[in-house]
């Protein structure tokens, strides 16, 4: 089966000379359709840098990335934004919701930007907020929501354009155990639905729920554990 994501010799370095930081140092990766991949490693080892390049949020210094067979490592800003809207859902540690918009409006926004009619965006947002257990909070601003609720809104927003790939960077990093459990259950459901997930995490429960676990150190993959067949031959 063709991988959803194919990465070859991907590189991002910062600084120069003695101050050179090899944030991501020539890594190769294939992510199979429906695979749930967890990436772990110490602070500063390059996890976020990697994830940003996988999601066309950041441009590599070297190497190539294909998403669904399409090269995405040299896109213009506009093309990258369009691709992200259409094909990639992001969930961040700090939620990144728009403070001035209600939960429903936050979820609708990427759908509207992708060209959905207001009615269709509204319908999809309502269904997703219901799914994440927040139908009764749809009219609340983020400030009136708990951290766990904000993150569930962020997951709903990430799903609104039905992306083939969901990327999450420490999605439970700012949450207490109970709220993290809600997000974990949501990710387990998405995995069971066959969505492709790449999750950067310190949370052992999320890591243990993945199909495969990659450990990074100093910008490189130093260990890999496969928990379940990935479908890649
Ligand atoms: N914009 C930047 N300019 C300079 N150095 C950077 C920049 N972004 C990241 N780095 C460096 O690259 C390395 C990898 O950073 P990255 O944020 O990917 O780590 P991380 O594994 O996500 O860490 P954490 O677990 O703390 O989030 C770090 O040494 C960091 O200081
Ligand atoms: Mg990080």
C-alpha cells in the first residue's frame, strides 16, 4: 500500500558553526494509511520541527516530503495554506483557538475558508461538537471553556474538512489526567475509524495506544517499536 506520508532525508538545521542545531537531521519515514504513529523523545530533540515539516507549516532545508503522492516540501505559502486546509488537521498543545470566536465558529472557520457554504459549515461543526461531547457549549467563547473542552474543540476543528492526515503536537500537554483521558479516547476512536495520525507526545498512554512508536534524539530516529501491523509491506 502507498504510504500517506513519505519522507526522505528530511533536514532542518538552525544556526551555524559551533551554534549549529541539527533539529531534524536527514530522517526517513513512511506512514501507512490508517496508521497511528507516536513520536517521543526529550525536549529539544526535534519533534515539533519534524511535525511542522510533515504538515507544510515549515519548510525543510533539505529532503523531500510527499503527502498522498504529492510533493509538499517546496510549496509556496499560499499553496501550503491551501493544502493544510484541505488535507491536514492540526492539534496543538496550546489549543490555538481564536479567542473572539465561539466554539462553533472556531470549528466552522476552516470549513468556510475551504469554500464550504455557511450552512454546510454549520452542519459539520454541529455534528463534530456533538461528537466531542460539546454540543451544549457551542456558543461559548474559548475563555469560558476548560482546557480539556478547548482541546476537544480543537480536535473538532481539525476534523472539519475531513483531512486524510491528523497531526498533533503534545495534545494532552496542558491537560489534567481526566481531560487527557477524554482526548485519548477521542484519538482511539479516530484510530479505529482508520484515520492516519501522527502524534508527538510525552503521554505514555497515548504512546501505548499507537501502532508504532518512534523515539527521537538530537534530530534523528534512534528507536522504533511496532505494536501492530501497519499495512505497509
Ligand atoms: N526557530 C528556531 N530557531 C532556532 N532554533 C530552533 C528554532 N526552532 C527550534 N529550534 C531548536 O531546534 C531544536 C528542536 O526543537 P523542537 O521544538 O523541534 O523540539 P521538541 O522535540 O519539539 O521539544 P519539546 O519537547 O520541548 O517541545 C531545539 O534545540 C530548538 O532549540
Ligand atoms: Mg515541541
